[in-house]
C-alpha cells in the first residue's frame, strides 16, 4: 500500500521538522515548504494527498493557498493550524474550503485524528502522543513552538541527505539531469561540501550503476607514483614494484572513475591523463601492452582551475576534457534551510554508531546551529555532532556539548586564494600566527580540510 503524502507549509523550520519527523514515523511520506511560493512549486511538481498549513506565512496567508487550489480545481484536503486561535480566522478558513482547523500548541492526538479523518486512512500502532518525548517547559501535551526541540528522525538510514533549500534542489535537479549521460562532470566546491557524495549519486543514477566506482584522492598521491596509481604497473617496472598492480582506470572499466582534487596533479601526469581520456587506452608502467578502457570521468576541485590555466599550472585542453558539465556545490551557509535537517541527520548516524538514543537538540542549540557560519561545511558539522553525541548525558544536545559554536572567530578571513603562490603562502602564515599554529583551526578559517592544509604546508616549505 502506497503511503499517503503530506505537505507541511510552515516557516518555523524547527517546528516543521518535528512535525515532519513524527508524521514520518506514522508511515506518511512528508515534505515541507517554508512559504506559499515553495508550496505551490511542490504541489505543481509532486502533488500531495493532504496539506497541513500555518495560517501566517512570510509571503501570504495560508488562506491564499486555498484560493489557489480552488482556482486549479484541486481537491486536496487542507488543515489550517495557527497560533492566532480565534473564531474569526477559523470560520474564514473553513468558509474558504479548509477541511479542518487546529490551534497551536497542537495537541498531537487531535492532529492525528483530524489527518486520519481528512484522508479516511486508518493509522496503525500507538497514538502519536505515545511516541513523543517529554518536551522541556512542561508542554508535553502539545507541539509548543516556544519550547519544542528539533528532534532527530529515526527513519531508515540513508547515505546522505539532499536537503530542501532552493540551492540544494537545483543542484540535485542538475545531478539527475546529467547522470544518465556519459558527459564528464567537474564538481566545484569548498572542502566539506559533499563533492564525493554527489559523484557517487551521479554514478548510482547512471547506466553504469552496476559497474565499479573508483575514487582517487589526487592530493595524496606522490608525483612519482601517480602513473602507477592511474594506469597500474608490471612487476619490476621500478624499485619496489614487487608484483603487478591494476591501475584505477582498469579497475573502473565499465564504470566511473572519480578524481578528487584534480587540481593537485602535476603537469606531467596531466599529459598522461589527457591521453588516456582521449584515446581510451592505458599502458601500465613498464608494459608494452595497451589496455582498452571504458570509463565515465567525474572530477572535483576546490581550486579555481581557470586561474591555474592562466598561471600555466593546469592544461587548458585537459580542463575542457573534464569539464563537459559543471556542478557547483553550495556551502552550508548558503543553504540555511538545510542546517537543522543535516544536524538531525548526523545525530541519527551518531546515535546508531554509538548505540545512543538522543532525541535532538534543545532550543538554544538549534538557534546556535542556524546562526553559526560553518567554515568547514558538512564535514565540520558531522564531526561536531558526533562529538556532541558522545558527550551528551541527557536526552538532548545542549550548548554545553556544542562549545565550539560559542567561539565566534576573531578573524574575518575569506577562503584561501587559489594558486596565487606568494599571497597564498603569506595568507597561510598569517592564519597560523593568529591561531597559534593550531592546524585544525587554521584549516577551518581557510575553508579547507586538514589534508589540503598539510599539502600546502609541504608545498610552500612551511614548518611548524
């Protein structure tokens, strides 16, 4: 039996997410929108079996949605909820076609009953109230906006969360568009934004999904071994080659090869890579035999390759070969609507990993998560939430476990200049000086990961 779908239209993201979490546990497919405009876009694209809408929204009142539905001849039941619980708004909503009306704080049993009646769908199992945690502030009987925590979702684990912000929706629309093709894709984005996940997603949505996905971190391969990593070698090809080695291109034959931080490849290796991509053949180091390969290439970088081309450190012909389609990864601060979604997603993962049962984040923690600037993006958030989950002793993560969010950076530093050698070196030295040579802190402020920072320190001969 296909689950009934509910669209929650609510501009309070924390409140919306709690409703979404609990309704999801009751077996509904739940989506959310923070404005009437986004609700209309969702309904036009995917529809819904029921709408649960706040009365007061940023762009229009919820009653406008009733008019819009009626104008299009759509008979989707709509339940209005509002903190402005007066008889006039209730009567107006009902007159305009709302099937029901609930006042905030919402009584969960009452809400579930109204949804069931509107859908004429029996709900199995215990009442919704039985699944609710004790909400701080003595309001366990309802979803009180002023005291509700942002609870974690205990639904089936997934590899990743796409997000619901406009930039996330646009990104994954492009992913679904390019995935079925054989176009080479270049993913641009800061460290920690999820570039490798997107590469995996493209592969899984492609016609090569049943074939291998091979990832190579170009920043960690020594220059002298890169040809062997890419193309393999035969026994005795060089000192230390004690046996034959299958290279990444052959291992990925028929599937996808993902080259992370491709801007770190040396010029010589770029020439070899270009030939392999153009001719679709590779020759293992020390061998006279060429091997045909059929691969789809996905690359990623946090550098500006066009600037690297101007400086002569990256080949323009290779750039055009790897860049048939470009995807730009948004930073976490560009997708504020997704912050609490990802925080709860990472909390679910940490709960499973550590066998803990935290419910979510308290109100102050939710606010701090949303206001933080997240220089390390999703990777930083995941690490922070895992640490907080380990430290937490109560049912909720509080500011006591999120001490790092209270430490506003004393510096206002932009991301590190890319491939601008002297300026880049000076920039790193200045950040290290102001952070007391704390590499983790310096990497955060430079908007790069520690691995990239170590590579830069080695490149510029900076010793600490």
